[in-house]
């Protein structure tokens, strides 16, 4: 997790996220909510696998941001392996999506 830049915190995830990594993910997301601004970008560019638990954590983070008036943007590369779980579950239309970090940071200011 980065220090906030212009009120935006970037959480970078990489590797495979399954039930064994769920606590780490939730802790990082919880920590991001404690920082001022409550605008968070979750960069999934280097994620190779997302379990349903990871998707649930993303959804909980999105809902927490909606309640506090914050913004959440996911960085998803043009990679079907990462997009597929979000498309299959219908979550693509819930999240603000960007193809790269620069685009995500611009979306946070809109």
C-alpha cells in the first residue's frame, strides 16, 4: 500500500489470492479505509488468480467506500484470466475499472 497521493491510496496486489491469503487482503483493505481521503485504487495488474474469497473482499471494500462517500477503482489489465471471475459473477458492472494506474488515478478525480 502506498502513501496517499492527492488523497488516493494505491493498494498493489500480485500473485495468487486464495482462501489462505484472505486475512492479508482484508487487513490491507481495512488499513486503506483508515487513511484520509478514502479514495483507493486496487492495482490487480500482477494478479494471476482470484478466489471467491478475494472477490468478496473486493466487494466488501466497494460497499464500505460507497457508505463513506469514498471512491474505489480497480486496475485490470487486458487479461482474460483476471477479468473472467468478475465477468462471470456480474461484478464488472459494480466496480469502476481502469486499464492502467494512470487511468485509475484520473478516474478517482472525476
